C-alpha cells in the first residue's frame, strides 16, 4: 500500500486528503448551517477548517497546483479582497473614500482626532467573512488532490448528507415550531430547513443533488441496483424541495431536473431495445415525480409552490428595498463598504415604512 493512503474495501485505496475532506464536509454540514457570526458551533468549525487548510497546503504537490492553477489563484484573489479591506488606511486616503461622511461627522461631533481606519465600514463582519472562507478554501485545496474515484466518493457523501438534511426537514415540518430539531435559534421555524438555518440554503442543497444522482447513475451503468437507487432518491427529492418553502430553490430544482437527462448520458452502443426500455423508464420516473409533486401540492404541504403564486413581487421585501440599494450603490461607488457589511450599512438609510414589515 502506498504511503498516505488507507484501504477502503478490497479494491480501492483512499488517500489521506480524502479523509480530511470527508471530516471537514461532515463538520461543515453539522456546525456551519448558519451565516451568522455569533453561532457557537463556529468555535469547532473554524479551528478544524484552519487545520485542514494547513494540512491541505502541506500535502499539495507542485504538479497538483500547476494542474489547477487558475482555480487556486482565483481562490487566493477572493480571499485577498476582504483581507485588503481590513488594512488600516491613513486618514487622508480614508476620508477621500465615498460614503464616509457620516463617520467623519461622528468623529467631529465627538472630538476625535483623524483615525487610521480600514476600507471596510464594518471590520468585524469583514473579518468574519474572511475567516468563513477558510472552509471552502480547505475543501478546494483538498479536492484538487483527489483521484477520480475519490471525487465520486465525495459526491456520494454530499448526496447522503443532503438526503439526511431533507429527511430532517420533513420531520421538522411535522414537529412543533419550538422543536429541538431546529438546530439554530434564528431560523425559519415551522419550515423544512434541515441542517440549515435558512430554507433557501436547504432547497439549494437539495436541488444540487439531482445532477449528482444523475452522475451516480451514469457511473454505475449497466448495473441496475445502483441506478434504481439513484432514481428512487431523485423521486424522494421532489416533495422534499416543495416543502422547503423556497421559491428560488424550486426554480433551481426545475433547472437541475432538466439537466438530469444530458448528464446521465446516452448508451455507448446503439441498441433499439435498450433505448426503448430507457425511454420507458424515464417516462415512468417523470410521471411518478409529477404524481408526487401533485400529491404534495394537494395535501397543502408544497410551501414553495404556494409562495410562488400567492405572494406578488410588491409584497416581497426584496423588491421593496431596491430603491434603497440603488441609493447605497451610487453613494459608495466601486470602493464599497466591505465584505459582510450589507446589513449594517442598509440600516443607515432604511426607510421608516419598512421597519414594521
């Protein structure tokens, strides 16, 4: 057995980077389902992310870096953005940035001398955004070191976790709103959020599982059992997406389902009988999926479908805040206000009429 690998079954070797990635993925889904900086579980996830990122950089070979240069350099540039936004600037440069007049007025009113300040107007939130990048950064650095078989195992692990999150969401929907099954205090209570705090994030994860399952079916052809299992899991996903209550997730799931057939691919040889059986199977899956979706809607559990038609754009907060967002964009220009600062900066010019919405 080669150094740095572990035996996984009688015919496959799994490398150390894969085990590190698997541990990090499980931790991310278990502890990182909320975007808030005050989630207590981040004291576990952030150090683990830093450790796996460091180990991933150590085990990354020059050849692996060269083969994935573009994506790794892009990741570094993305991380550099919030890092540069935290660098203190001289008062003369900082005061010349657009949109800093309010802070300058506060300094003048309180008698403060000119201060060295970073470009970010909310340094704490920007620092949190920078630290949050450690988790996807570690996943990327470890993923580029995996072999093809390990990439497939990683996708199957994500599919398994996603299905677990979907089933947890179903149980949450059938439980009281104050149930301990909701893992975060600030969440969409009464909805199917699964391992997340936000129903949109849950729905997005479930939508990504459709192409993953299609790839799993493609990998295992012509074996029938794995293909059948992937098809059954895809059918289960249909009502699980509908009950999340996420309109964006519903639309993304529809797009993902449309990609299933081209991803699954065509048979390698022309066989009329095989083509007919496959067409019949796909038609049966489509009809079954539609029946499940219709049943979910008729039972009143398709919150995403109901929200798609019952709430017009005028009643949606996203549309109401557009004028304020346009004002903020014009006020701060290309300099911006710092990564993660949206909530705080929006509150400066938030209309009184939207405070009770």
